[in-house]
C-alpha cells in the first residue's frame, strides 16, 4: 500500500468500502433473485437474514458518511485535531458505527415485528418489519438524523472556510499599503497620501516606483539625442571652433526631441504602474 494512503483518516474510507462490499455480497444477489422471481421461496430464516443484512450494511454506510463529515469538521475548526487523530480514536468511531448499525438491524430478530410478518412470508413475500414504531426508529436513525447532521456539519465547514479566506485577503491587503491606497482612492488618493509627507515628487515616486530623472540625467539625454541626430555634413565648418560649439550646444529640435523622449518614458512608467493596480486613465 502507498505510504501516503496510510493515513488514519483513510480507515473510515476503508470501513465504508467494507460496508458497501457487504451490500454487494449479501444483499444484492438475494434481492436480484427476489426481483426476478417476484416471490420469496427461501424461507423465513433467510428472509430475516436478508432484511437484517440490508439494514445493517445500509445503516453502517450512511453512518460512515456522518463520521467522515465529523472528522473533516474537527480538522477544519480545531488546529490541534490533526495531532489528536490517532488510530485508536478512529477505531473507536468505527466501532460505534457498527454497534449502532447492529442495534438497528437486530431489533426485528428480537421480536420487534408486525403481526402480519409470518403471514407475508407464507405468501412468499419478504419485507422488513412493518411495525410503525420500528419504521420510525429505523428511518430516523438510519436516514433522517444522519442527513441532518451531515448538512449541519458541511454548512459549518463552509462558513469556517469562508471566514478564513476573507481573513487571509484582509491580511494580504493590509500588508500592501500602496495597493490599498491606490485601489481605495484612485490616482488622486495615492498622490494625495504621498504628497502629504514628501511633496509632489514623493507622490510620483509612489505611483511609478522610482524617482524622477535629475537635471544631469536630463542633460545627458539631451546630449545623446543631439549627438545621434547630428551628421558630418552639418558639422563640417571651415572654422574648427565653430564646429566644436555646434556639437556642444544642441539645436532646438534636438532639445525638443529629448524632452519628448523623457516625457514618454515617464508616462510609460506611470502607465505600467497603474496597469499593475488595474487602474485606467
């Protein structure tokens, strides 16, 4: 058997599989014979065995579902339950399940039957005890009460899981104040929150994630654009001094191009930062 399947919680699954296997081995073959022949010819003793096995296995199967739901509820609501879930505890739960199922099925064998039971068997009809009080007892203990418990347990599991998810989202939002301020107040809220402590420059830094370009960086960008746009034909002057002055001083068009380039980089940086927080201009 795989090691990851050797979990004490899977003992409940194994016991549930045994109950369903007993249904397939003890109940369904005789039930198929009875359905095909439309009459019971196997005697009252086998009729008692068949109906009792049916009640035993079906009740045990349903009670296993209750135990599995209870185990999941404890695992979700109690952090220390994972250390308390021992094989002894799960074995005790399985023992209680089979004992309760046995008590439900053994009652007709001990005499809790309706007066017409033997007459029905003689008429070749095999049915579980039709006594009204036993019907109520068996129906409540085998179906209605387990159903109500399962619904309540899984509803509580759903509520606990939803509370944990909301608490985790709240903690994640609290750990990211920039995202919280921008998401709550938009661009104006984020800029106002940052400008209160460090001015407009700090506000822009909050949005784009980096400081504004300095004067030296802007001058360098101007010079780079001017150098890229200059050509040998434009710089070939008779006087070398005039050529040097022409190279060192950027033209008006080069300066404008550099300003456009720097502004474009700034706009792209702001837009990428806003896209990160799903904000549109």
